[in-house]
C-alpha cells in the first residue's frame, strides 16, 4: 500500500524534521558528548599537530562533522570554513587527501545559507573551489562541482559561471567516470543554460 502526501503535508514533515530544535532532539545521544568542546578540541589539535598523517585524520573528522546540520553553528564559531579554505590554499596542485577532505567539508557545509555567505564573503573562495576541478582525484572534482552548484545564488552567478568553468564542464561531460560526466551534465543544464540566467 502506498501513502501519498500532499505537497503541503510533505513540506510540514520536512519542516518538522529539519528545524534546529527537532534535529538536536533527534540526534542527541543519551549521554550528551558536549559537541562544542569536542569540536574545539579537534580544531586545537589540528592547529597544534605536527604529524601530517594525524593532521589528515583530524581534517577528515572535521569534514565528517560538517555533514551534520547540528554542528554548523559550532563549526562557524570555530572558523572551520576558513580552515578548509586555508587547506585548499596550501595545496597548490589540489592532489592531496587534505584537499579532498577540505573540499568535502566545504561541500557538506555549503548548502546552508549562513555557511554559503561565509564562503562567498571570502575573497578567493570561488577560485580555490574551482581549482578543485583540476584535481586527478575524482572525489575532489565531484565535491568541487557540487560546492559550486550550492554556492550559486543570483549575486554569485557571474563570479562562478565563467567561460573557463563552462569549458571545463563541457570536457567533464565526456569523462569515463559516469559520476563526473553526469554531474557535469546536470550542472550545465540546470545552472548554465540560457533559461537559468
């Protein structure tokens, strides 16, 4: 038996499960782990760590925490968005796992309007994210494309949709990696066509 919801009821359900209070209630463990302090400890450990493998693991953990909307406000307070952007700045050829984790974290965060604004307010953020498309790591490319799509708002269109980006997407359409080629087609059709300008 199928249950069909009207758009109104479906929107009510989405709102019910996406409000901050509701999310917090649903995701709080029986023993509260004090997320802000844990995330602060991770950021501090990253900044003080000298071992590259350990730094990489901490960055991967932060990227995973960026997946959960409950963590957004804490990650903003701890300037993790800026940390991710710094990682992209430091990796000149965008080939490292650090770049993969950093752009993955930005991808996780960029759908949120507040996070999007912080990213867009950073002067060279779009250029750094666009550089991810030159990586040989398919995960980095996919996260880069997805992040750019999520950052597209009327005020950022001109900054993001450059001729160079559109040319890259046309090349990606012909890639053997179906995930990349399919995402490039969606990007071009949904964001770059004349109907969407």
